[in-house]
């Protein structure tokens, strides 16, 4: 490692080096250069380390091959690029994440990928079959093994089983919960047997009193295209019970249909004359597994 870089850590930067301890020797050297050159604090160093450590695990995700694994800047850029997909399209948060990704990107290929995404989200492209870029999409995220443990923030939400508890469970799940004391103990308004801890994704963090998670045994309850995502796997649907009006045509809503819970698109419900729902869907989580596959793309929703 460059002697000047080492001297920086010897004179008051040891806490920054500590954040890089879990990286390989080659990664630590590159990350240390990046931290010093960009005058990052401990939090910034931690983000660089997390981005570099996480990058190889995302090889199956869209756009991954446009970012250089050896570049801390590109790894950090990919982290923001990936986070942008957790926000609604369009939204200020999504644009801000992509702008962060662009500012961080070091290679031309990475910059090109982010610019392409920025152009698409700003209306530069239109979707298939005349679908415009302002369609309201719901993030579908596959949890990664160990992702909750590595998350800097988490959210605890009550869970009800769609097939067993149904509509009653959605209504009865606790709405009030707060964090108490130095250890961050979560206290709910009433007892509840099932809870889940999710990473602090933006749509989940924004939930207030209405947040609830519905566990479905079969992903086919969702209105996505059968030809690609006809998967018999369990899913968690995160819904906001405070938003019980069917508002957006391209929004997705939790409803009771045929005696069971289902997720349906707003335009379909409006055509049926339905104006109320059990909650607006804000995110769908798929279970972790050793092998990874692409996240659900916008073109995969029906």
C-alpha cells in the first residue's frame, strides 16, 4: 500500500481502516485509497466496504456486468443503482439514488448504464405496448442470505398468513409499535405471534401505523406474467393499511376476492367498481436462496 496512505491511517485514521477489515487484502488497498482520496468519514468507509463485499453476490442482477468489481467507486455506484430500483418509478428518491450512482461511477461503462437508466426514468423511453414511464411499479426484491444481518437499519413488521388468517388477520395485526430504550426494544400495542425483520428498504421505512406483511404460500397470487414468473414459491407482500383507497390505475392493492386474499392492479379493480381495498402494496419480498436470478423487471407485471 502507498506509504502516504498508510501514514494517513497512522495519524488518526485507524477507525476508518477498521471499517475495511472484512475485505480481502487487494480490496482493502483499493478501498483505503478511495477513502483517503475522497476524505470519507467512518460511515462513508463502512458504505464502501459493504458495497465491495456485496458486489460479487449480485452477479445475476441486471446491469451488474457494467460495473467494475475492482473499483470501489463502481461498487458504490452499483449499490446506489440497485437501491434506485427499490423506489417507485418515477419518484424523487429514485432519481436521487441514480444521481448518486452517477456521481460515484468511475468507468465509462458504469456511467453509461446509469445515464441510460436516468434517461429512461425521465421519459426518454417508453415501455412496451404504449406504456409510459410514469407507471406506478411495486419493487419485487429477492432477499439475500445474510442481508438482514448486514443491514444498517431494519424494520420489524407484524405478519399474517394469507391462507390461514386471511382478512381477519390483516385487520387484527398490530398497528402501533415503537422502539424503546438504549437497546431498541420493539414494543407493540398488543400481542402478536408472527413478526418479520426486513432490511430498511425505503418503501418499508416509510410505513407508519398501517404497515403489515401478508405471507402467501404461492407467488401466483400476484398479477405478473405467467410465462416467466409462474413460480410456486412463498412470498411476503408488504402493504400499507392506511392507504385503503384504490387510487392509481397502475398501483397494486390487497383485496378480498373469492373468499381469499389477492393482489390486484388498480385498473382491474376500477373496472369492477371496487374503490376500497385492505391496503396498498408497497413491496414484495421473495425468499433467499443460494443461487440467484434476475429481479422482477417492470415488463414482467401484467
